[in-house]
């Protein structure tokens, strides 16, 4: 109950501060690319139940498919405005509405694609679904901007196949660790680190020389 109250309070305060930026971003999406302003992504939530995660649309319409749920660093589907929205994380601000609805938390495991969970998660990995997924997650701040930045797929290997084999297990392991350590202090630390990453690392990228954990 305390975490839920914390989520609602933070989401309301964040919406009050960020709504002008979301309005500007939504206007730019509408003016520069045909299609809806918002993109709904089917994700696995608390207990494995599905929900539609909201984002400002950053891709051209009609190019999404089950085998291309993971984006590449220089993905041709992303619009020019979409690159800016992703760079600043402004595309993810509409997820505050998901928090108010109870689909997500401010901090939690990274929300995984619904189809990938159904096809690829083991029973042990579903432990990550014991809490609500978060807008901010430990894996986001530990591996900012993302795991692909440090560990791109080898030439000729589809990024989604590489993600499922290499990156997804790391993200799930981070998510399960969060489930086991879940507390308000950890949430505050993750939020503070994410703010630092977005305001500093977005403009001064971290070094790429960082080994990933060994595969289990």
C-alpha cells in the first residue's frame, strides 16, 4: 500500500511538471509523421497479466511485427522526431498514466513484451512478474542507455534473436533481484540514478568498454 501511494504521488507530481513537454512532443509527432500520437505496446504486467503500455509514437506506422519487437541502434523505422524523443526519454512519460491506472510502478523490473514472455520465459523467470513493472528499472540505470550499446549483435545475427539469447536473461536477473530487494530506499536510488543518466549520459555517452555478466 505504501508503494502504491508513493507511485500515485510521484506520478501526479511528474505529470504536472512534464505535461507541457509531452504536449510539445505530441504536436511534433503529429506534424511530422502520419498516424496516431501514442503507441500502445502489449506488455506483461503484475502476475503475467497483459496491459497496453503507452508511449509517444517514435516509429513510422505499420512497420511493427512479432519478429521486430526489439529496436536496433540505427533502426530505419524510427522517425527523426522519434530519435529525439527516445534520446531524452520523453517518449516514455505517458507511462505515468499507466502508473495511475495501476498497470505499472514508478520503479520496477523492465516491462517485457507480452509475446516474448509467452514464448521465451521459463517458469523461474516469471518470478520477475511478481511485482508491477516500472518506468525506471535497475537494469536501465545499471546499463544505460541499454545493453545493446555495450553488446551489439554480431554481423548477420537478427537483433531480436540476440536479445532473447543474451540480453533478456540479464534483464530478467536484474528484475528478480529487484523483486527480492524491493524497498522504498532502493526506489529512490534508482530514480536519482535515472535522473543523472538522462541529464548527463544523454549528452555525454558512457564508455562502451564494459563486460556483460557471463551467461548462465
